[in-house]
């Protein structure tokens, strides 16, 4: 197909057809780049081709290379093969090239059609199956990759790499302006860490949901840890802002915009690196799938859903409700009495009444109702102060409150905020697991990536909820108060906890770092001393040569009727014999040639006659009156700037004698020819395959499988059912 001359036809070629585009030198390069992108990406009346062959000869070859490179840079295709040849035309051989470009859009559509055929037997369940937008992921990644290679910078992003070659997760290294407190603390940490784990930047993890860009990605801080509650970051590391919430997200938002917003929000918060945490300690790995806390996973209960409810703390509500400080000892929510009347007017109250509280930044907590209070204004609710702080919500800020149906907890994993928790727990003489189970049982519900206060030995400690089962939000209370259920409790070590081996390793590392630093300083000092000595020796040789030249060969200080004694700076003396009229420079030459001069290599000497006391100048002559006189030689002390200039002169001479000839010879050599074709730096096919595997594994995890089993099924080519389907429930029962 020659796009330059083809006519518009409504006939769709097969999806996996191979098309050829003949590239000429009579049109601009941008024309062929647009034509190649149209064929690879498809149009409304034409399916994308599987493979495009760009054919070019002679002067048209640069246009073909440009079209292929642009297709790869825009994420619509990948260069899979390049063939070069030459055609004989008379006595000349004209080079020709064929560039094979594979369409990523065709691969994505073919995969989607295959998936639709595989799940066609699920009936209505296919409507809720997420669809992977591989082309959009590839475009977003390519856009950032191209800007890192030479385009305008992306909000301080230094590196962006897919995690295990899957585009569903990216590792991002981000720096900040030098004047910001965060960059100052990052640079200080990089200097003091020895192994430089952060390299002066913040390491982030971007995670994409299965239905991206329909829903926003998540951004997590991985390393180093930031000071808690000084940034829009949870204790677990999740970054929260308006753009990354479901209410503020737009499907057209690019990842460049997301990363710019992340950098801006962290800078505006004024946060810094937590210096109390060991430098090598990072946030816990992000284990839970993104969709575990999605609203659709928790069905509505009691038909209750309210937007724009203003929340208050018990202290704020005291003027019109009296003392309700006992609410602070719980995690529950107090709602107006009229909401209970509204619910009971429609149907019987479903017990226990559990609710989901969601902030405008997307933070969620799940809890039971404390009471239906007569006197709470309509459109208001009361929450404990510590709950408001964990949600990053102020008094009278609007939230969403929704009745939900939660399952009972079977497993809870937590992480203490501070190592002081262990000291307090050991003072009680009880097992840590027993203490945690007892304290967690007094809450009504738990939510992943939230914090709860734990009381041990009369002290309050923050505890991060790391992982829950069977869902990301569970209830602790049961409708049957007589029934008893148990849940297993596990915990991760506190971020500031170090065992003896870790402490010794850190001390050894710091000592080794100090030793290396001292050796480097000593080496630099020796090098500077050697350069200074070489500069002084060079200047001494020049001063001696100038003095001897001024004295002349006949006045070398060994012959003549005038005897002069020269007293040197070290107390030694040297005698010289000079002819009448000899220049004073002959005295300086004798002083500089002495044993003292050769040993000390002075910058120069100043001469002064003792009797009568007078300074001798270079232009003066030695007269008969100086016979048997004493001349004092004083060493000149140079200014530091003069010594530095001499050191630079020595370095310039060394360059001229060693490196300059080599560079001149290299300049005469012919430069190597530039590479004729763009080299593919990343295996795009492998990137696609791993992304599809991660997509299926993620879907299996949402259906209830463990990560290892989910990945094994994905590699076998199995397809996961929707999380809310009967097939997913059967899968969870089989896995259990």
C-alpha cells in the first residue's frame, strides 16, 4: 500500500496484514511519519496493520529512518528488523533499506479479541471485566522516556523504569529544587549514608489499576522515609492528593502531569527526610492490589449514601452536644438521629451498622456507628480527633459517608510506628501478639493503610494496619454479641528498630567510610603539597637563571679583589669574590647557588648591607667600599596567589608535554561513522508480554488468590473471572 497515492476505500484489510510504504525524497519527512503512524495505529475505517515495511533508496533513507523512529517514540510501533542492500544502476550502487515496524495497537487489539473469546462463556460477567489499555500505557511510558533522553525535563524525574518489565508498575527517581528543604535533607542523607541508597533523590513507585486510564494510578514513596504527617503521605507511603483521587482524576491526564503534581505537593508541604530512621530502611513493600479498597468491592448497606457531610471532633461539638469525650476512646462515628429514622422508614436496620468515611483526597476508614444522636445538625457527623488526623481532615471539612457490608476479620498484620512500643510491651510481661489482639478487638472496623492508637503500659502508640484478610476493610464487631470469633495477628518490625547485627554493621560502615574519607583527604593533601613543591622548584630555577643572566658569566663569585661575606637565612655564611663594578645580581646568584638555596629553593632573596645599613638593589654595582663587608640575604615570602599562578603554569606545561600530543593525534583521525539505524534500547515484545502476565496475575489476586498462585495461573494462559462474580467466589473457595 503506497499511502502517498492510495485512494480512500471503505474496505478494511485484515488486522494482521503486512503493508508496505514506499518512502521518496520528494516529500517532507513529517509526511511519511504521519502516514506510518496512521497505518500502525489504525483509523475509523481501517484496522491497524500488523507490520509495516518502510522501503527507501538513496536520499530517501533518512526520511524512512525518521518515520520509524517517530513511530517508536510515540508508542505506536517497535522496530523489529532492518534489512540493507544495494542496487546496481549503471556503474553506481544505490543503497536501499527496508525497515520492519510492528504495530503495538494491532497486538493490543488482537489480545483483547482473544480474551473476549475466552470469556464469552461467562455471560453477563464479561461486562464487568476490566480491559487493559496497553497502548495508553506504552504511550505514557514512551513520552517520559523520550523526555528523559533529551526533551524538556519532567518535574525533576531522573529515572523511570518498569518493575520487572511490567508497565503496570514503574520505579521513578525524583529530585527537587536545590533550595527546597526536601532536597537539602535528601542530599545530606546521600552524603551520610555511605552506600548512597537514595543518591540524593526520592524513590517512588507508580502503580496502575487494571482499568487505567478510567481510574487514577497510585503513587507510593519507597525510600527514604519522610517525617510522618508533614507531607500528604500515609505512614505506609501512599501519596494522597486531589489529582490522584477518583473525584479529581480525568482519563485524559498524562503521567507527566501526575509526576509534576506529585513534586509540587511534596514541595509545598515542606516535608523532609526522617533522620531518626536508619538511612537504608524504606517503606514496607506495597503488597495489596490497587482495587482492594475500591468502592465497588463493598456493597451498600441500609441504602445509606451521603455526599458533603461535614465532620467535627467531640471537642468542636461540645458547645451544642455537651461532653461526648468517650467517643475519643473508640473509632466510631456519631450520626444525626434523623438518618436512623430515614433508614428504618425504608427497611429494618441491618446490624451491625458499618460505614465507610471517604475524604476528598480518597482516604478511607471503615467503622461502626457510635450512636444516633439527637442534636447533631443535619449534614454533620462526629468522629474522634485521631480519626480526623489520620484522614488528614479538618473540622467542618466535607466527606462522603456510605453504609457498607463488611466481612469479619480473619487476619491482621500491623507495624508499630516506633521501636519504643517493644520496650513498653516487654515491661508488661505479656506476649506482643496477645497485647495486639486485645487492643485491636476494641475497634469496630479496620482498613488497610490506616493508623490506630494502641495503649500499652499506660502509653499510646501508633500502629499501622499493613494487611487484612479476607478484604482490605473488615469488621471486628459481630451482630451476635454472644458469639466469639478469633483473628490471627502478625506484625512487621518498627521502621526505627535495629538489632545488634544491624547496629554493628552500620557502625562498621561508618568507620570504613571515615577511614576512606581520611585517606582521600591525605591523598589530596599530598598531591597539593607535591604540586606546590614543583611550583616552588620551578620558580627557584627561574630566579637563579635570571640572577646568573643579570650577573654575566664573568661574575660568578669566585674571582676578584673584592671579598664579600653573605649571611644566609639559616645562619650559615658563604663568601664570594667579585671584580669591581660587578652587578649586585652576582651576590643574589651566589646566595641562591648555596647549599641553603638548593635545599630550601626560596622564591627569591632580598640583599641588605649591614654596615652601613642599606638595601641593595638589582641595578647597583659592587664597589671597593664593600670589600670585607657583610651582606644579609633575606628570603622572599611569596603571596599565595603568586604560588597558585605558578602551580597552574606547571600544570599547563605538563598538559602540553603529555596530553596535548595525544589529543592532537586523535583530532587528526577520522571520526567513526554515525550508526545508520536507530538501535532499539528496550525489548518491547518482552515488555508487552510481562505487562499482560502482570495484568492477568493482578486480576487473579482480586479474585482472591495468593500472588504466587496468581502469577502461575497467568503464565499458564488462564483468564481470571470478575472479582464480584460467582466464578471468583468459587475460585476463592477452591484456593482456601
